[in-house]
C-alpha cells in the first residue's frame, strides 16, 4: 500500500477548514484507478465522435435489463411513475430520488445498485431510480420535463419535505438542472440536493488543468456525448449545463468531488456562484479520489458514504 499525506478540505460558505492526517490509499483504489484508466485509454484509441454516438444509439435501442446479480441480491421493485420505468429499493418514510451517471448515454452500473442498497439499508429510506431517456435518442429538454413529472409523483406519495434529490456524474447534472427548473417554475423544492462528482457543463467550456490526473474521463468523449444530449439547445443552457443557471431559491446543496477528476474546477465554480447568491452549498473535496469515488465499494470512500447517509437520515 502507498502512503500519502492527505489534506481533507471542507468548503462551507466562505470558510475553509483543513485537517491533515496520514492516510493509507487502499489497494482497491489503486487497482480500480488502473483498470478504469486502461479502459479509458482503450476507448480513446482511434476515437471517432460520429461512430461513438452511433454505437450508443444502437446500445440504447435495446431494452435495459437488470443484471442477474442485482435481481438476486438487491431485488429492486419495478414500477412506472409518470410513464417512466423506475426501480425502488428499500422502505421508509423518506425517499431519495436518484439519477444515475453514465454521460447521459449509458444505463446504470451494478455499482449504482450496490450503492443504493447500502444507502437505503443504513439510512432507513426508500430510493427511486428512474431510467431516464438516454442520448442520442432522447434530448435534454424532454428528459428534464419527464423527470419533473416523476418528481411531482414521488412528492405526492412521500411529501415534498421527505424527498431528497441525489445524482452522480451526468445524473448529478440532471439532478441540479431539474431542481433549477423546479425553482424557476415555482414548484416546491426537495429537502436537500446531494451531488456526487456532478457534470455541470456538458460543453466543457472551462479550463480543466487536472485532465491528466483523471483516470476515467476524457474531454473528447464528454464533449461528444454532451452535444448529443444538448441537441438543439444553445451552449450554456441551464437544462444541460446547470452551472450557468442557479436561481435565487434552492434547497441546501451538498457536493462531493475528488481532486483526481476533471469536474473539480466546475464544482468549485458552482460553490462560488452559490455563495454569491447567498445559497447554502457545502463542497467536500477529497484528495486523490477519482470520479464518482463515493459510489464505488472501496474503503477510501467510507467517510464520504457515512456523511451522505447521515445527511439523508437528518
């Protein structure tokens, strides 16, 4: 195991708190980073944007099937909410409406299901995961409108005061865009908004100095799939790039991100803009952690997982 000096940074409003401790980076984390970097590099060999989008079109023309291990071990309940196929896990008076990541083109991974299983068991809540329409067949504007209907039905069942919206990566971007849309339409907002490594700008218009540190993501792929999701909306439209659409009224926001991912700089910008608007936004930055580390079953994510579970239980 490799030992590194880690500085855990907690940004809350304008205060900066630091805590230094010697932490052992797990073998699981090192192995995982090596695997996803190799997979990313393989995808980028002879990468062609047109071919990549067409491959996702063919993939998404097939109906999504739950992995057998998920069916046997987790047993999500399939239900249709607002004409959208959704799966629910766990029981409780509170509900986490969870949007999975996948660059807006991929279905949920087995890691998403396992993460929700842990979350619902330890927090004593229900989680609802919608299979939102994926690009390139489904476009951003329509997807957000459909998820607004799902949100309203979930609120009708649980009560808006018992609903938390959460999402990772593209799902984190969708979660923020949806909440911004609800705010602009005057709809009652969820109790909290929890974003895990959110994708906040689908056109990647910012400066991303830590690209080399990110073992999972590439700007080339993100721009390609982001454009297919944005479709006819203008660059910077908040429904696909919610970094640029914060309204004056939002629920408390909690953002978790690692330093080894491209989205770090945009997460910092979100925090800055929230502060300027007087919104409550807590940004937690975890050194050396890769994209969506919270979702993966490695010991390095345990602290963040426990914090999120406590947030959900509050």
